[in-house]
């Protein structure tokens, strides 16, 4: 099942999901959610929020991190997956979870089934991977925001894909049937086929190409552009018909970069028209014209050939051999030169100042490293402990002894 293990999903209680939801709500305006805020949002009747958060951290559904200003909890990808799967299960959209069938730079694909055991496809959006972090330039998820959580961007991506998929499916486009979505999960019909990259032979290549280019034109007439219309995002079903997938990068024709995206889609499929036979034919059509005069290959000549025994020049100064000889003479002069002195252009005082500055920076880094608190105590506990130590050390200051 890949990196997503849903075995713990059946053992989590409603209070656990209430704590996960509280952390999710706190992350709307907190990078790290303090434990007190989680307890106030969860508002459990019998308390015990910190014990539940400790257990969730043990199962890696939450993570406890130390920030510059305060410490707090953060929802992990697994915890966000559990919240989405729990919501889809309560809606009776999915009833069983299968294996991972695909992985990309922005998502993971799994097989699931509903209560009637009909196979479905579950797509988990995974934005923020190291191989694809330039989201702000490649996608328009940020809008007016300067910063956003990767989980929130994944949610925007899933919402956008489901909306476009449903709109295209209602207009009889060859896309998977959208079933439902929640947070960063999109549930759709499972396509019985494979991507175009795995197809080695097609019966009617020209017909398939015309159909794909016709889809590009239909999308443009509807006012949208796919943005990533290539062989990786085209599925071929059991009947040989193409099915379009992957819609997070789809934009409107009124988008500022719509023309560039449309040209990119067209170029990718124009290049796919070239076959091995066409390239071979173009290569065999090339021939060498024997009537062209062969040019003399320029070579360096020695300076001895320029002058005769009497010291008079034999070659014309405007000839190519004379120029090549001069180049050879200059190169030989350079090879014979030796350097006996070396001096630095940087003053010694500047070097000392730079070395001193580097040492100071290194010492500050080491001091900050040693100042990091260890253990599982929160920032408030550390502050209280420091206060107690201060009072204990200054027992004689106010006139009393221990």
C-alpha cells in the first residue's frame, strides 16, 4: 500500500478524530498549533487531550515541533489522509482500501472499492515534494497569498481537479467519472487500461492522433486549456479509446499564460507524429555533393617555413599559412614564459577580518545549537523551570535562607 498504512484507521476513536480536526482548524492561522489551543478547540468532555496527542504522535499522525517563538503540534500527511478517508467512509463512498497503482510528482494513486465492491480510484494530492516545489510559478494556487501550507495547497489542487473533471464529464468528454472528493482526496472511476506511454502498438495511429487533436480543439471551444496534454496524462482503455486525466493545471482561455499553454499542448502532439520510419527516410534523403570543392584543412605551420635561409619571407602576409604561423609563434612564446613572482591582490588586514568574522559566525551557530532545549517539555514548562532555578539561586537576596 505504499507509504500509506490504513491499518490504524479502524482503531481510532471519535475523540482521536476530534483532536485531529482541532489541529487542522488551528493550522488555518498557526504554523505550529499550541497544545492549549488544541484542547480549547477539541473541548473534550473528560479532558485527556494531551494524552491523545501523545498517542497520535506515536502513530505519526501528528508531529511535535519546536519553533523560534513557541512549540506546538502539526498535522502530518498521514493524519490528513486519515481525516479525508474517515469523511469518505462516513459518506459510504469507499468501504475498502487497496494497493498503490501509481505515483507522480504531485499525487499518489490507490485502488479502493465501495460497499458494492465496485472498483474505484483514489487520488491523494501530495504537493510539496522535493522534486516539485516550484508551485508558485507553475500553478496559480497561491492567488494573493505569499505563504501557504502544503496541505492547504493540496486541498486547493484536489478541489480544482474535481470541479474541472465534473464539468468535462457532464459535457461528454472522455474523462473518468468523478464520484466524490474530500480535502485532498479525489475519488473517480477506475480506468481499465494503461497510460499512453506503456502502449507499444496502436492499430490506427492517424485516427488516434486526429481524435486527440480534436479533443484539444474541443477543450479550447469550451474555454479551457489542459496545460499538460501529453502521453503521461492520456489513458488508453480496453477498447482503444483515449481518456484524459490529471486536471490541476487546467486554466481558462482568458488566463495570461493561456496562449503559451495551448502552444505547448499542440507542440507535444505535433512531435509525436514523427515516427522512426519518417526519421529514417529523412536521413536517407541526405547526400553529399561531390562537385563541391574540398577546402584545405587549416593546420599550424612552423615559423621555419616562413623564412628561408637568407631570412627573407617566402609567404604572403595576407595568406592563411602566414597567419597560422604567427599564431604558432605566439603560442610558443607563451609556453616559454615563466613566472618567478606571485602576489595576492587582497590586503592581509582584509583576510584577517574575514577569518575573524567567519569564526564569530561559527561560534554563534554552535551557541544556538547548544541552547536548543531537549526533552518533551513545552516552552511554558521550560520557562517555569528557569524561574524556579533563578529563585533557588537568589535565596539570600531578599533576606531569607533555605
